[in-house]
């Protein structure tokens, strides 16, 4: 049976091969369809009616009429129940649903995902829906960008550099400053043997960065010109020799000799690629990728390329520790890049591949908990992090226990359960000390400092937050520096020292964190400081926070951004705040909004 498409990206329309299908009448019908399509678990009828028909004499009646209109034109698509849920029979597909769905959906071609969500339609008469739509447009744009990037990487790993170049160019039309997409394009051109064009692109990109941003070209884009590999050690490429290099690399990393460890793991990859053992190639690539991500701050196209090549070598399906790890790391990168829909898909695949491997399952649950926390699904975060901790305890993995317990402490702090957060973070600090895990300590110490701050213990807060900053600064970790700087700003804001608070905000904004949640949290406190000081930059900072949070699905920061806009006099934002906040279970957020409204 021929597929029919609900196209919500670009001018909305229904497409059916060889036919001229009847189209829904009226922009409100399209608004209802879009809202239901992007509510995977359904939504209440009354809530939907009040959102889309706020001025109607009978909002539920208006909703029923539009549902009837949609059912008339979409035979095979059901919209029923309370909560209302949209369900499509197999002959139907929807571009927006697939864009936010699992990676690599069947037949999903990101080249067809073009245009803005409900392009050309506006809803000034529904200000809350209009605000929701603006955030969803940011979200879908981010998803499509990520789909093009991932597809380009997959084509590169499948030795289809011409397709990789095409996909990377499409992504760059959307965002010419996307360093990772520029890197993939250069790699693809080099793989095609078109070195001159690759050099020209690097030069053009360098000039663009200089003229438009006043910044140097990211180093990884220029490095993509090089095809040099580490010198082959000349040993036989056997499973034993490759494993020996992997073991040596891991030992060097544990001893703190990061550069030496990375060199040894790169040699393991070189040797594995000389062998015919595809599993060995995949394992060595995943081990190198993990080391680059967690020991050297690698977040760019080089690491993602290694992971896609590992999946290509091992085969993407079936239970496999190596496949599970590759999917997990892709999910982790997507979490940090602020693409939660893609992250959820990668992590779902990771869990399927991790069947029978409790150590890998513990890691995956930990990242799923991080993702749920970032997007303010706090109950889901608690469930995932507790399960991660349970599995880690069973296999005696104290580092994983520390990681999961620290993230649990973060969730508890964000929800306002300061006592529980303090207990969780103190336990995590004990495990960090026992493991001599200095690299992770700034994260835990910074959060523990914020629990002291929330409890009014300012001296203890200052001591712990200062320690977090020093350790993060010495390590050069941009993420933890942003976390600590934000905590310092909150501390001085509490003291009423606005000059010092502003100093720490600026200091935190200088390094660019890889993990965008830290950027959002820092921007949030930057806005609070700007509002207190009456800075003219307040509106600019709110705009940055609103766009970042909307693109990245950080629901609590979306609410806080709207609240900041309301404080600046935006009446539409004031209406939106309570609507969005009702979907988030956080006593701390509720208390913040109550104080803001009272103020």
C-alpha cells in the first residue's frame, strides 16, 4: 500500500503518491494536528482546547469540530480518547514525528526534512500556543540539523564520501558555523581525493569565522585536512597484540598519562585495521572514542566518526557490548550537544544491545537519567539513576555508583529536596575520594556547595564552591568551570554583592562548555544578576537562554526564560509560564515562580 505523508515541516500539506488528497481546512486544524503529533503520550482535551481556542465561547466544541475535520481528511489516522492521542496506521507517516523519533527510522531521508514547522502560519490570537510553536520550531530545527550530521557521518563510515559531502553541505546551509559539519565536509572531500576543494573550504570557513564571529577557525576543521595516521609499530596484527595495546592504553589513562594512553589506543586502532577481524576494529575504535570523550574532552566529529565506523564494522544489530557502548557514547554526545530526541533514540538502541551486560546497562541508565534530568522529567531521572546505582553496586563499580549518585543529587537539588541532595552528594564524594577520581570531583563539589547555599550555610558553601572552581580551572574543564562560576555568582548574589556576581557570570561565560545544560544554567543566573543590576543586557541574555532551552528541550529553562521575559514586561510570556510549568514536577520551580509573581 502506498505511503501517505503528513508534512508539517515547510508549508503544511498531506501527500499521497499518484493522488491529490483532500487537505484539512483552516490553520487551527493544522495546529491541532501538530500539537497532537508532538505529544507522544497524549494530552488532555480540556488542556488542548484552552490552548488553541482561548477566546471561543465553547473551546471543547471548537476542538471537536477541528478533530472532525481532521478525521474527514486523514482516513487511517485516529485522534481519540482523553487524553487525546494521535495514532497512525502503517500506511501513514509524519515528517515531524520521525524527525524527533529514533535514529535511522526506516526510509527516513533527512534531505526531505526541509522548512520550518507549520511554515507560513501564525497564531497571534493564541499567544500561549504561539509561544509553544516557537519553541517546537527551535526543537525541530535542531533535530533536523542533527539528523543531517548523523547521516553524513554514517555515509562517511560506509565509504560513501560523495553522499557524506552532500549531507554535510545541506546541514551547513542551515548553520554555516557548525564546526562538526564543516569537519565532516572536509573529511568527505579528502576521502573523495578532492584535496584542493577541501583546502578551499577550510580557507573560506576560516575567513567566515574571522569576519562574522571574530574567532579563529576551530582546530578540528583544519585537522580534518590531514590523513596522517600513527606509525604502524610493525607487530603482527593479532587479537593478542591489539588487546595488549588496548590494555596498555587503559592502564596509562588510569595512571593519569592521558596523552600516552591515547597514543597507545590509536596504535591499537591502526593494528586492528590491518587485521580482518571486524569485531577487533570496532572494539578498538570504541575504546579510543571513550577515552577521547571522557579523558580528553573530545566531543566533535572525529569522535563521532570513530563511533559510526565501529558500528559499521561490528554491525548495528544484536546484543553486543561493543555495539551497546558505541550507541551509548553517541547518546552521551547528543545529551551534551543538547539534542535530547536523538539522544533518547541512541540510548534506546544501546539498551537493546546491552542485554546480558549489567555493567553496560548501569552506564546507559546513568546517561538516561542525565537526559531526563536535563529535560525536567525528574521522576524518570530518579528511576533511571537509582537503577543505574543498583546495577553498579551489584558489580562493584564504585565510579559508576559515584556518577549516578551525584546526578541523583543534582535532581534532588533542582527539585528543592536539599536534605536528600546533601546526603546523595556526600556519598558520591566519599566514592570519588576512594577512587581518587579527581577529574569528577569539581562536579560533585560544585553541587554540594549549592546545597549548602540553599540551606543558608554560606561559609560551607563558599569553601566547597571555591574548591570546585580551582579543580575545574586546573583541569581546564569548561563544563565544570561553568558550573562552578554559576555557583559562585549565586553565592555572591545571596550576599548582595552584585559586582562580584557579575564578575563570576562573565568569567563563566568565557569558556564554552561542551555540555549545553551548563550553558543554560549559567545563562539563567546571568539573567538573574542582570535583572538585579538593571543591566540593559538582560533582554539579550533572556533571548539567548530562551533559544538555547527551546532548541535543546530543556523544559525548566524554557519556563524560567519565559518568567524572566515576564519580569521584563512581556505579557504573553507571563501567560505562557503557568501553562508550561504545570507539566513539570518540581517544588523548587513552583516556589521560584511564586516568589517571582509575588515580587
